[in-house]
C-alpha cells in the first residue's frame, strides 16, 4: 500500500484491537510512511461486519428471505 501523499510504499506498524471502544470498527491497522520528508501515518479501520458471527447471521437471514420468495 502506497502513501496517499508521496506514493512511497508504507511500512506496517501493527494492528490494534478497538473492539471495546468503537461500535462500528473492531480493529485499526497503523501504517507509516518511511519517507523522511513526509512521515505520514495511515490508519485502516476494519469494520465489525467482517466478523464471522455477523457473516453467519447474514447468511441465515438470506436463507430466510430466499425461503419466503419460493
Ligand atoms: Zn509519504
């Protein structure tokens, strides 16, 4: 992934769980720009929708909807 500002390849700095502090996002990834004249910090927020339980619930919901359509 490249820096938004200077297009240098970003360095991954770690993933942090924010599950307890945020309703919509479960995790944030930190990526920093190694370019000394830029040094931007990029944060990537991972939504809770990607959790397995939620996907399973959506699948069940889809099956229910399909069942009703028949
Ligand atoms: Zn940069």
